[in-house]
């Protein structure tokens, strides 16, 4: 096969305890999936899960033990962090039942769903897609993936984010409105999951702005933490 232009490179994420890497397909993100975060965004009550997608080449990969650099994006004056537990899909499928969902998960990692909140807010008011607020270069930060068997009980893990060493977000994965199995059941009625897909499961309360010079460190207990400096 020869191409008329150079094909895009495969984006890949390191795997804890391995030299092999996890290749990234689609990046699905779940909106408002912790009650206290839904409330801080002005919503109440349990609503069906909803999604947006970030292309794989918007992924900023954090290598083990390193601090990644994120370039402050254009157009915004309100860049927000959203720390999230991320499920990495190893076996695809559609119409997957919640009870079977874990069989499809290869591993878990810590991600940041970076958001141009001011642009997202403008689009919400206009009833337009969130694309410009959610999707931009380096908007999907992803740390090393821990194989599911070594990840401990992620459904009961603490999730946290600090900026310059001070707590911004601290919660627990038990507080997810829709748990990982329920997300996969619902999501796969709409799309066929494929090996390599990532699912960002939503962020707890405490989302706020970062500026150039800030360092974000975040984690989910049992998984490799991440560190990212905004430049
Ligand atoms: Mn999010």
C-alpha cells in the first residue's frame, strides 16, 4: 500500500509493567456523571448518560514518572481541569450488557478531560455542539494504563487532583451516577466499541481554571498517577 500523503501516526499510551503500549482508537467522554459536579454545572437529578468524542490525536500522553507539558490552548481564558477514571477497551462489541462489561476492559488509567469552559458555556447558551470547548490539541490527557487484573477495585477508588500541591478535586468512584458497566451498556447501544477505545467516565466536583505555570497532579488509587505542567 502506498499513500498520497504520510498516514497519521498511531497514538499510544504506556502500559504499567510492560514495554508494550496500548494503541488509542476513539476517546468517548461521559458528561456530568457525578452528582456534585452536575450541581456545580447547574443541573440536578439523574439524567441518562450523554457523550462527546475527542479524536485520538488530541491525546497528550503522560509517560511513567514524567511530567508532561500541555500548551495553554488558543481562544480561551478559562481552561478547566477535569480529573477522570478512564477505562481502556480490549475487546470490542455492541449491545454489551452491564454484567458483561468488565470482560471488555483491558485496563484502567488516569485522564484529564481538559475543557475551554468559557467556549463550552457560549455553545451551551446557543444550543450548539460543545466541540470547540471540549476538543482541541492536547485536550485529552492520558496516563499509563494498568492492566485490569492489577488495578485493584477501581469502582471503589479515591479520585483526586491537585494544582501546585493543593487539593482541587477529591472524591470517590463509588459516587459515579452511572457506573462503568452501566456506561458501557448504554454507550454500546449507540456505538460499537472497538479495541483501543478509551472511555473517560466523568469528573467529580471541584473543576476550576489553570494558567500557564501551574502543575496538575492527579490520581485514582491503585493506578499510576499523572503530572502535567501547563506552559
Ligand atoms: Mn469530563
